C-alpha cells in the first residue's frame, strides 16, 4: 500500500476498486446506497489510508485500529475500512450523500470501541482472498473495466 503514500495513481485506483469489490461482497446494501448517492471510495479511502484512520476516528479507537494493522498488515486496512462501515451500516442507508461523507470523515465518537473492533474482526478477509481480489482488479483495469 506504499503506492498511496507516493500517490502512484494507477495502483491507488486498483486499491480503490478492491475496496469497492469487497464492499459490494461484504455489505451490498451500503455499496448500492453509496453508488446511488455517488459516495465513491476516493472520497474517503485515500484519507483513511494516508492517516491510518487517525483523522477520522477518536484517538482511543484509532489506537485499537492500529493494533489490527500491526497484526494484519495491508489486509488490515481493508478489514478496518469494511468494519467501520459495517458497524454503522444501518445509519448509512438512511443518509444522503453529505451525511454519508460526514460520517466517513468523522466517525461517531459515541460508538462503543469494543463493538467497532468486533465489526472489524467480523470481516472475513484472508491475505489469500485479498491477493485474489487485487489480481482480479488489476486484470480488469488492464482490460479497461472497473470492478464496481
């Protein structure tokens, strides 16, 4: 994921497509709601990755998320992203674009950190599955298609 930090846009686009693919598979109702309201991953994922979630989540939660990153590596970023969205999925499906983007840039402080971490841990994403999705997204991008 170092490509995010040097802004290698072709690779960043692959990872954004990976997130879209995983979001559609893991939380389809939110995926379609985001699609309908034009809440694209580039509007939040780049910031999440660049700050390792520290700009978005309260400090105590950020520290817990970093534990996941240390244990899971690159896959952890995608598990965390999906877990954060999954935890408040019902809220997202009632929001318009601006409200969704607000939640994606300032995660609610009132959320129970243990429950958020449980949502992150509930995302089933192995390194093998992650690499398969990355390969699929790279292949489809070479063909000029997008996964989402």
